[in-house]
């Protein structure tokens, strides 16, 4: 009886032509697909597979639980099953596709929607045509049926260790029967050319299947290879007798008699010329073509030395074939480059050009085993099949012997591994080999490697023009970038432009610009970026496939192992191995050690996979929590609470490891800034973890002087916190945003926000936070020149610090009070700063010590005591070092430049000022740049360079615009006084408003207290 799948071709007479009005929607002949797209892992995939195995029939809830959870379903299995059914309905975008029908569920599958049904329907038609001898119909139906196969049925849905399910076994056997009928039809129709290698591969894979051996015997016989045909019979008979104790069947015996009865004269084999046609529109890659040409035409002829070392030297210098390996991601143009170069080199290799597809990434087919590859190459070189050794080592030795005296070029396309390639390599120096692979084949010794990247913008535009036949003046540059400069994507775009003359490049770019559907528009005829990437996905191990899905879930510019491990929910060692595997198959690039990034189109593909992943939301939250905790650990490394007062970071969030030192913490924060911005913009309104991430990351941005990023992130958080009604998050965000404005010298905005924060913290009963924001208010009022108002909040804050027994907070207030007293008595100010310094030394706070030295320096500067000031500024900079807090460093630097100039140490002042300006510009810190240019102008004026001073002060005005009004007014006054006498222009003193700033621990031109970290 003919095996069927339930629901297949219901009611159709056997042999009736198959016509379906609905496109195949569900795929079981390979990895599970819906609409041609892989279905992500998880319970929904298992649920859909269980329903598709009985399409249109009720599958009981018990059977579905067994498919989802095995023999031990959880107590919540019934409720969970309902949830998974709901998710499946969303995936299928249809509520009535899956209906609850006691005692379970039924999935509606229309005729022609399930590939297994379509396959078996075509197979039945082929069988009927076979029985009546209608060979053209057999050929057509079998080809259509086999084209539906994308790999092993139900791939990834069962554990091979448990054995194949009955359906998989039945489908596999049916496929073999269809293959038999296909080749029988080809034989009956006289189509002998081209099917010999396929049959040879099948006989190797199924050594006991007589039909394939019979067909191979006839193909070889009818193409003039009688001896090889007899050798096939001999091997089959030997195998059957040795293993089963039987002779071949009647059909094989009749084919054997035909061969003996009708010998066919063997035609002389032509010189092998197996290269595929030259790529018609090959464009660009000029440098790579030249490098490949040079690598493949090398001639190494070492001179044999004399003496005792001759043998060893000959061994080390033995001539070998040139070997080039072209690697890269799917669709990057590896095969096109290899074939293009091979055609250009034909005259260099007059003894032939061999081409073999090793099927490393061919849908539905396993990689070609080395023994089959060796047999195909030896056959092309004229070796009878019966003379091909049975073992790979012997066959490889024979291949080397045949190629040794020749100048032959081998193109081994789509290699899966170095082990697959190694036996195929010739040994003589007259030959050359080009290998293409998605893997780098790092274990292949002696190879010149050519990693292939996407094309340049000019090359991409040239390919678009060549394939489309259009000039492409408008919108083409944007189209090129949206195609990722990937040749396959560019060819698809060009084909669309060629097919629709009314479609402009700008319009097509607009379609691609909708990233969620970009891959939908990069398919045309048999060209598809998505299918090419799906092939790579299908070849991945489960960990690597999970890693790719989870990268799409978080969707960041770049990734490191720790966060990927959290996304996957696996140990870091397994996550790292999965990422390495993705690099090996060119789905990821390792942009620096331990840091990975996907190509833009791979990123789109990963997003599609993630959208169908049941574990996506939980994975994203794990990733966010890891980032928040890593930022928290960075903040702790930058401002250790045991030395710098109360922790400026949230409570523990996740499980990120501590940083060993400040340098490592800063390096991490620098690398992850794009990721933190992306996560904040994308998830601030959906996860409160983002609030904690931005709070924890504040210290890093403050250290680095990234004040624009501080404002940007905290505006997002504040908006999201207000939308969610989270009052605590609002208070933190408002205070941090006030700090960001202060650091950029936007004092009025900072004061308004800080007052809002005071009100919120008082409402929430947070005395410690209230104390710090009161201190901020006093410092901000002092900066605005409202000295009379500043004392009251500072005194209130000081009282709270004593109630809370907060020595660190008290030292901060003493510093603020010192800044305030400097407006009336700089000596009193120094006394306050010295008390703050003593506390800092006692508790070991570098921040307090540095700030006290900086402020004492400015107080001496106000008194005109240059020599006393310089030591304090130098000490402050020494404490911070090159990696210290940028705001503190910049303010100390400004003071040092000023006193060096006043002391006549102008060369040192110039050098220090130049360094200050370089770093301020690098950080986009307009305020520090403005102060630096103010001091640079003073130095220029002191040397009589009036024009240069004017330029610096005009630049300073631009930089200070909208910032500190006092500093802006001072530079305006300096410009107005350029015509005055030198002693009137620079009297060597600065009052508090004219100074580079009163640098307090969290005040002056330094920090906003508490909320700046």
C-alpha cells in the first residue's frame, strides 16, 4: 500500500494532476517554517509541529502536553497550554486557525498549505505515471516533489538519540522512492548527462539500495564508461554477499547482462573544463582579484642544499600547490569571486579546471563526504569508477598522483570544514586550489586567506547599475546602504529595478527603510537574502541558533559574552562558544577581542527570529538587569562608597562582576555608551530597570564629561517615570538632570530642576536625599551671585548632616560655605576648605581631598598669592590622574593655567592650556573649552599678540553662549578692554565671579552634590 499523511489530497484520484490554489504555508520538510520563515524555538514551535503532524484532526490536550513537556508536565500545564495556543494564534495571525474541539485542539490546514501533503500528492501522481510509463510526467512530478525538501523533516523537533519518529521514517523512505522514479525517468528519456555524480553519491550513502546501483550502472554504460559500470556491479554484489549472503536482484542482473551484451566504445575524455559560467555582472574587488591572482600563480622552487641537512631542508621546502581560501557571510559574493578569478586563470592552468560544489550550506543536502568528492574528481580526470579506491586515504593518494605532473586549477565551492577539504588537495606546485566557505577554515594549513567583506559604496553602485541596466541617479546611495552593500541584496534590488522601470531607486529605498520588513523586499525569483541566511541558521547547533535569536531580541550595536550569556540563560563559557560558532559561519564579526557585531541584514534576520521567540521578553529583562548591574559596578569602582561617602548608585540589580580597577570600569563604560543609549530609548517606557541603568551610568558620564549624553538619557527616563507614576524614579531623574545641567554650566535650569527634586524628596520623606538637594540649592544660588539666599539652604543642609551623623556630607557643606565666604573674606574661605580637607584625609576620600586643594588654590588666586595657589592645583591634578573625574580635572587645569601665566611660566601654561582644550573639544564640553580659551587669550595678550587674543576670546564667547553668565560677561569685558594699557587689562587678580570657578566637591564650577552620581 502507498503511505499517506492524514488529510493529503482528500478525494483526488490517484494519478490526477496536482493543482493547488493556495501557496505552501507550513513546512515540515526541514526546519519548521510558517510562510517560508523559520519558527523560533520554544513551546509554540513544538505545539505547532504536534498539530501539523495531524492536520485537520483533533489532537488531544494530553498528547499536546506530552509533546510540550514530555512525561512530566508541570502542574500548570493546562493553563500554560492555553497560553501557548493563544501565542500560536497570534503567530498565525488568525483566531480561527486553531480551534478548541474536545478533547483538545484542531489546526485548520487548507489544501496545498502543508509541504508534506503537497509532497505526497505529487509523489502519488508520479507513481501513477510511473506505472503507466508516462516518463515526462514522472520527471516533472518528482522534480516538483523533491524541490519541497529543505532538509531533514522535523529538523530540531526531536532528539535523534531517541530515534526517528514514524512520520520522519515514512517521509524519508518516500523521498528515496521518488528519487528512484526520477532517475528512472531520466534514463528512459535518454537524459544521461549530469546524473552520474548524483547517483554515485546515493550509492555511497545507501550501499544496499539496488535501484540506485542499477541506475548508476546504466548511466555509466550508456555514456561510454562500461568498465566503471561493471565495477559498480562488482562492488554491489560483494557488499550483498558479504553482509546479507544474497546476490543482486533480477533488475540489477538484467542491467549487468545489458552491459556485457552491448559494450560501448569509450570516448576520449576532453580536458576538464568544469567551471560554471563566468559571472556576467562581476563588479569591483580589483585589489582582491589581483591578490588572488598572485597567490594562485606562485611558483616555489627551492634549491636543494647539499650536506647532512639536505634531507630536512628538502622536506621543509617541498613544493606545494597554491591554496587560497575565500571566506565571508552568506551572499557576500564568495563563489562569484572564485569563479571570476578561475576563468581569468584558465591559460595559467592548461591541463584543466575542476569545479566541485562541496554542499557546505546547500538546503536539504548534507555536506559532500570526502570519499564522494574524491570519486567525482577522479572520474573527471578519467579514472574508472572501478579503479577508485574504497578508502579516502587511498583515493586521496591517487588524486595527488594524477594531479602531480599537471597544471590544474581546482575550485572547491562551499566547503563545510577543513576536514572535508584536506583530502582533496594536490601536492605538486603546478596546481592551485580556490576554496570558498562561510567558515574561516582556520585548521587548513598553508592557505592564503581572503576574508570577503561587503562591497565599497562605489562598487555597490556599479553592481546596481550593471545588473539593473539603469543609470540610478536619484536615491541610489541610500539604496546601496540599505542593502548593506551585500552583493546578493544588491542583485535582488537591481533585479527589482530592472523588472519595474517605474520603480525608482528612491522609492525602493523607502520600502527597505522600514526595517521590520526589509528582508521582504530583498527577495526576487530564486534570489533571497532571507533564505540564504535561513540555510546558515539551519546548520547551526542549538546554542548558536539560540544566541542569534537572543541577539535579535535585545538588538544592540555590539555585544560581549557576559550579556549574551544572560540573554541565553546559559553559562558564559557556552555563550562564548556559541558566539564563536556564529563568527565561524560569518553571521557575526568579532570587531575586537571578545566583542561581536552582526551585519545589518543579519541583524534584521535576527530580529525576525526574536519576534517568534517565546522567551524574548524574559531575555530582554535579563539583559537590562545585567547592564544595570554592570553600570552599578562601574559606579562603585569610580566612587567607592567607603571613601567617597554614600553610594551614588542603586541597590544591586543583577549578577555582573565587579571591575578590578577604575581604568577597566571606564573602558567598559566607553564601549557601552551606544548600547546604553539604545536601551534607554527603546525600553524606558516598558521596563523600570532602565531607570536603574541610567542612574548607575551617571558616574561614568560625569567622569568622562559627556554632559550632552547625561541630559539626553535623563530626559528619556524622566518622561517614562512621569508616564508610569513612579515618584521615586522621577525624583532621581530630576535630580540627575539638574546635575547634568549644572555640569554644562546651565545654572538657572539646574536650580529650577533641583528645587523640584527637593519638593519630591521632602514629600517622600527621604531626609538624606533632601539634605543633598538642599546643599545643591545653596551652591547653585552662590553660583548665580545670590549670596544672601545661599546661606539658608546650606545651614539647613549642615544641620541635617549632623542629625544623620554624615561626616562626608558635612565636609561637602563646609566646602560650599567656603565658596560662599570667598566673596567676602578669602582667608575665612580657606579655613572652611581646610576643615573639609581634614575630613577628606581622615575618611580617605580622594574626591574631598582633591576638591579642597582645588578650592584652596582658587582662594589663594583670589588673594593674588600665585606661588601658594600653584601647589594646590598641582596636588589636585595629581590626585585625580589622567583617568579621574573630568569636571574636577578641567577646573583644576583652568586654575593651574592661570597661576602659571601669572608666575611667568608661560611655556608650561601654554602646554597645559593646549592639553585642556584638546580634551574639552574631544568631549564636546563647551563650558570647559570656553574657560580654556579665555585663559589662552590671556596668555596671548601677555605676549602682545592682540589679534590672537581676540580670536581666542571670540571663540570663548561662542563656547560659553547660554552657559555661565559670569564667565561670559568676563570674556566680553576682556574683549572690550583690548585697547587699554596692559596693566589695566590684566591686574593679576580674579574675584570669585571672574575666577575659573570655585571648585567644591559637588559645587562651584565643580559638581552638583549628591545627585551627580
